[in-house]
């Protein structure tokens, strides 16, 4: 999968992770929500949607055409993106604190693997029964209903809420009853161990009901986003993270930290399982219920409506069938990776190497996805509704400019971050997780290094697929996802067979990026054809080439400094902090100097904007 969107840690719950393009859901740390206010798109009252965008001057006076319909439109777009980025950042930070407390409470070995498997199930099932369609299909429908319906889309929104709650409520009951079968499907290795199986099933029965609250949070958040209220969906996941932190903190208070208790599936008590399970469920429930005051403030009244027939939901469901297939393919890939990573982690732990299983994969993936969630998702969340309107206006040039803008703007952060993960992955992980298990923390760091370079195609694919969603085309992303999932599953299987158990999951992390690199090539060609053969490719490629040329020597310099300091001061918490600060400063300094020397216009514009804001 992407498997793995869940952000509240990035997911709606605790720790599992799904890919951003697969599931436009991520309720927690950085999820992807798509809609913005009419002003952000139209450029303010009275401005036509297709109006030519004004250039934004760089500090050097060099104009950079930005995708805006007008000056006020650009301001609204940047403001919307900033609100979402701020919420995502805080949510991600508290999500990382959550994983730190989790690791301190139950380690990063087989017990945490059991929790991860149980916690990823509700997100997977939620996405399968329609979560992906909510963002990819129903968001454009909500925008259209607001524009065309006499009641501003209220009736359509209430029908959608009712439908989602009925479907998810029914599916939740069935899944709780079928928890043993679901756990066996996710990990035959866990099912083969009676004690691990019992603990994982118990966790799953607490976690599975969270899919109901996850769906409520997303659909209510999209209704608010469509009305220009962006903050709620980005900030309420912080409540979830705080409750999870309190839950695992309470576990440490009651049973001791992992370094003292060495708790495992064989030794954890029923009371411990109950505490962690109820805390996970309560976190998502509070996150969803916290949306209600925002709805009242937006003057939206919740009313159950069962008159589904003849009001547009049928057309939306027809579009959603391709999204359903899209997610099915992704989830199949996720199941393969989960099974292989769980098995590899068990084998590695028996050989004395912790931090080499699905927990290491998910924790590294969460950290790796943070730049994507904060930068790329925030930019494209505000741009997608505008692109949808440009499609209705048949303004191909505006769509092309928005795609180009999203790619080039996000690249300024994504490219150096990708190489920073490659150069500094180990000190990052040892700083964050060494308090629970030094060996496991290094294992997470190696997985993070393997993920690193794949951040670039991962981000590019996310932006390119928004172009298809703007056209309400869910069929093409499905075919593209088949390619990505197939490459990821095949390459991950090869890593499991060919690499030692300790390194198998790191190989799977590299496979993830490889799969998206293959997928980007396919998606780019298809979108270029859709837009008449022009995707501003030369300009986009030039930006990425210059940024990479600046980032590679920067990563070599920063990584070299980090390696030398690690040998000198060690990899404890203080040593890792010193290493990361020194290596990071060198990497950032070299990158900025080289990028400025190569005249990367997008970086100059960003620096100028930051300076302007700090000077106020």
C-alpha cells in the first residue's frame, strides 16, 4: 500500500501507514484532504476562474509564474496551504511523540508488530469500502453540489454522511466478529503462534471499530473543507495523538518501560491489552466528535437522509468503482509486504536483531512521509478544487500550470529531504527511538535510509495523479496503481528471498521507491497525452535536475560529517543529537549555497517569502 495512510501518526489511528496516493485519507499526521474555498480558486469575488495568473517576483526581481488566477487568488491559496501545513506539522510532531512513547512502552519487536497488524486492519478495510472514493470522487461532487444546488449542497452532504455511517456501521460489526480470520490473512506467521494470535486478535477487536469514527471524521472534514473551513480536519487529529500518548504513558506508569519489563506477546497481561486497545479506540472517537462544534460554527445542520435515489450518488458510485479497484490492488500489495515483513522481523529477532520487522517499516515510513504530508499534500489539497473547476471551464493551460507549480514548489523541500534521509537516517532514528532499544533504533534507521531516494517519485506521483482526479478520472489511476503494486510486491518478495532476514525489510523499503519510480513514468505519459502533449516537462525536469545536483554533494558532505562524529561521540541520545545537528547543518548549508549558485528560481522565491514574513 501504500499501505499504510494512517496518519495519526499519520493515520487515523495508531501507527499503520498507507501511501498518499492510494488513500487520500490520513487522519492524523498529515492526511490528504482535498478542497478549498471558492475564493481560493476564483481569486476573490468577481474574478473569473480562468484569468491569467500574475507572476511572483523573486528577491532578484526574476518573475516566476505561479498558478494563480489573480493576486488575491494566490494569496488565498497560499493561506489555505499554510493553515493545512501548520495543522499537519503539529499533527505529525505529536504523532512522532506517540511512536516514541509506544516504543518506550512495548518496544519495536514482536509485540509492537502485533499491535501494528491489528491497527492497520481498520484503515485497510475503511479504504476498501469507500474511504478512497470519499476524497477522489465525492469531494468534486460536494464542490459541484455547493455550486449548483439551491441549498448550497447541504442535502447532498447529509445523504453522503448517512450513507457512509450506515455502510461503515454494518461493516464494522462484521469485521469485529471476523477478527481472527482477518489477522490470519494479514500474517500467517502470527497465526502460527497461539499466544501472539490471541494478543493480536484482542488488539484488533478494539482497533476495528475505529474505522467507523475514521469515516465520520473524513466525511465531516470534507464538508467543512468544501466550505473553506480547513483547520478542523488538520488539527483534530492532534487530540487523537494526545490520547494515544496518554494511553501508552499510562501503560508505562502501570507496567514499567520496555527496557525494564521486556514485555512480549507471551507476558503482556489482559489488563495491558485492554488499556492499549481502549485508548486507541477512544482516540479516534474523540477525533471524530471534535468535528461537531466546527460544523455548528459553519451553520451546517446534520440530518439523516435516506433518499439516496436520483440525487447524484449513483453517478458518484459509478466513478468510485475504479477507486475501489484501485484500493483493492494497493491493499493486496500491503498484505504481501505485511506478511513478508512480519516473517522477516520474527526471523531477525530470533537471530538477535530487533527493529527489522513491520514496526520498523511503519515507523520509518511515517518519518519518511512527513515532508510529503506537510509540503506536497498541503499544496495540492488547495490546488485540486481549483483544478476541478478549470476542467469544467476546459482551461487546459491552467491545469498544466497547476501541475507544474505543484511539482516545482514541492520539489524545493522534497528533493533535499530525500537525500537527507539517505545521509542521516541512522542518527535520526537513534535519536528518536534509542530510549527503547538501541539495536532496534539502528534497524529503523537503515530502513529509513533505504526509503530515502524514493521520496522524489512518491511525491511526483501524488501530484500527477491529482491531474486525473480533477477530470474525475479514477480509471487511469487504477491502471497505474496495478503497475506500482505489482512492482512493489515482486521486488519485496525478491528481497525477502535473497537478503538476510536482518536486511529484508530495508530492501522492501527500497522496493517501495522503485515501484513509484516505475509508476511515475506511466502516469506522466498518460497525463501528458490527456493535456495535449504538454506538461511543462522541460521546466519541471530542469528544476529537479538542479535541485538533485545541489542535494547530492550536500548529502555526501553531511553524511560524512555524521559518520565521523558517530565514531567519535557514539550513537546514544546525546551523541545522535550532536551528529544530527552537525550533519544536518552542513547538508542544508551546502544545498542552499549550490542551489543559489545554480539559480533555482523556486528556492529563491521561497527564501524571499520567508524573509518577507520574518521581517514583518
